[in-house]
C-alpha cells in the first residue's frame, strides 16, 4: 500500500483505464505503481511508453523483463 492514494480502477478513464483493464486480466489486479503514476497522466504515458519500447524492441526477452520487475520490486520492499 502506497502512502499516497492512487487512481482507482473505477475512476480511471481512456488510455489509463485500458492499461488497468489489461493488468487486471493479466495479473488479477491493477499494479499499485500504475495507480500512483495515473495521478499524472503525462507521467503515466511516459512510463507506459518505456515499457512498450522494451517490449517492442525485442532486446530483452519477456521472461527476463518479468524477472527484473520482480527483483526491483523486492529490492524496493514492494510486494509484486
């Protein structure tokens, strides 16, 4: 749980709502960091652009990206 409340799935609109819905389908929940990023749509779009760039580049296998996400979350004390 973050100290700053994020955007709820129910109030999210447009692109943010689409990403939230995709996360719900993939992970079973909306990721907490994305709820926080969604407070500022320009930051949310930039962060999503970075992840989309990683996925589209094909330079890092999808499985490795997932492992890196889990490791970074662990190092930061965040539940993933």
